[in-house]
């Protein structure tokens, strides 16, 4: 989650070249490339299924205060009078998604095992605070019970505005905000060519990751027909800011291609005078026309980039966004998987040859198969679990050359791929065996 920190001194945008320069400024020497994990999870009462509100002695706010008091965190508030909505300890941030999903935005590390260790420390701190409050953490990609009407909203101004604006763009926008939970990983790039190569590779392989991590088959107490319903939701959030860029698949991707795509997405909000406003403009229109007689500035652009949700997102890092929330071990494996594939030249070359070159329409069909059928699906007759196993094996070889101590983190993915069963299969089996909501939630606690 973006904390919408205090805006820097405004720097008016004079040309698109300034936007391109933002990506050039993010380039880093290969020797300094790092990775970071984000892990969202649901908070539920122990033995219950009601969503946890922010308020109250066992609410999300109380949980944040208890974590912060025990863990030497700084408390983040939008104003001195506002409630606590995040915790900060150095770069490490514990924050809230709109429906109270608790998220760790981890520190950047050189190795996947360091990022995994930080996440384990975080989970231990949260569970120690949650237990006395009668709360538990649940690792699923979509809330299996209830609807958006049942969900509380966290007290963050950004979310109040997005609650108003994003549903105008898609029928399931509120489902995305309130009902989904993910694992994400971020990586660096050396120059534009390296950024293009990594981003395109992640986009092409993302359906295999979706299948490996599919963990959200239940919708309002019934099988949804998708093993990753979380992924399905994104189809109806906003087609101008979600999914895959055509440039990922036609050979035209570049810094400029991403900027041009982003310029055409509508604003979700604009911050002025400490308020969130809603001019119904694309960023391109804002750049051309200005607002209240003033041109947009780089702070506006940073805000806008944080409201774009493609399967692979560029900010100051490459964000890999397609995995459902899963166990801590599976999230640790996510960092190892992509470190092995993206930071080792040999593994990257292998991975680029793994799949046939697909058009955008063909790739979307591939993605649909992955989220609906998981590892049991096929691509041009090839079983997805076998392709996924090959992808994980390539990452293993990359890590063996790059840093063998990260290799053991891949073992959960190797087991999943070898089984041919996405994690959602276990969720469906648990639900069929005992459809009581509290039993299912307790089965998938962290």
C-alpha cells in the first residue's frame, strides 16, 4: 500500500522526457541489485468468520498499536489527530489494505533468504500481538465467505476516494480492494534494455506463477469455478490500468511505452491543499490542460503510478504481482523463484525459451486457463504443471550459480509443481470435508 507520504517540493512536469527520466534514475548497477517481498494476509477472529473492523478493543487499530508497542515501530498517521494506519521500522512497513488486510512491505535485500527471514520475524510479531486479541492470520487469495457489503473500511483518505472513483471503472473494483490478498516481489534493473527484458519475461511467465500460487477457489461459501478467483477479479476493475500491456508481446515495450500507457489511464485522485480531489481527466489530459491553472508535478505522477495495477508494474522497481496470498514458505519461494530467473543470465536465457511467443490475445487465454484450471491446465497441449516444474528448475540452476544458499527456498514450489495440483485443490478438499467457515479459516492460518 502507498502511504501517501508528505509530498516533496512540487516540480512541474515540463515534458514527457521528465517522466522517462524517472525510470532512468531508478537504474542500478547489477552488483547492487536487490529484491523485496510484500505479503498480505487476512485477519479474522479465532473461531469466527466476521471481518475485523478497525475500531474496538480487538480491532485492526488495536492490533497495529499492539504490534507497534512491542516491535520498536514508528506509528504512521495521516495527521496528528488521525488513527494509526501503518507502522514503520526503517524501510520495513506494516500497512493496511482497504478491507483490513495486513501487509508487510519488506526491506530490500540482496538474497531471498534475508527477505524470507524478515517476513518470518514479522509474522511472529503479528501473531504474538494477535493472539491476546483473539485474532488469527489467514493465508488465502480471496475471502471465501461474505460479500463487499459485509466488509469494513480502513480509515485512510486515499481509500475513501478510491471507494468512490474506482467502481466507476469496473464492476469488481470493490472486490479487489476489500476481498483479495496477494504475495508480491520486487526487483531492480540495470538499464532500459535490462528493464524491458525482465518485464517482458515476467509478463510471459506470469500465468505459470498464477497456476503455482492459485489459492482462492471459494466465493461466498461456494466453489467459484476459478482456482484463483483473486486473479479473475482483476478483469473487472479497470481495463485501462490493469492486466497486460500490448507492448509486452509485440516487441515494442520500453520506458516510453509504459509512460504512454500510463498517461492514458484516468486519474483516481489528485492531491491539492491537503485534500483528495477527483478531476475526471486522464493524466495525459492533466498534462495538456493542467488543473486550476497549474501544471501537474512529479508528485502527481508518483501518485498516479501507484494507482496502476498491471500484472507487472514499474515504479522505482519491477513489481511482480500475480501470486495469490499463500503460506510464508510459498512467499519465500516467490522471492527465490524470480531471483533465480531474473538475476542469473543463464537462467534468464533458458526461461525466455520456455514458452512459445504468444500474441496478446493468446496470452490472455493462457492466463485465463491458469487462473481457472491451475496446474491442471494446458498450453498448446503442454501440461502447465510440467511447464511450471521446468520454470522452477531453471530458477534452481540460476540460484546454484548465483547463490546456492537460496536454493532450499524453492522446495515448496518444486513439491507443488511435481504434484500437479495448485494450492487451491487443498482448499476445495478442506471445504468439501468440512464446509463450516470457521473450520476452513482455521485450516489455512499462518
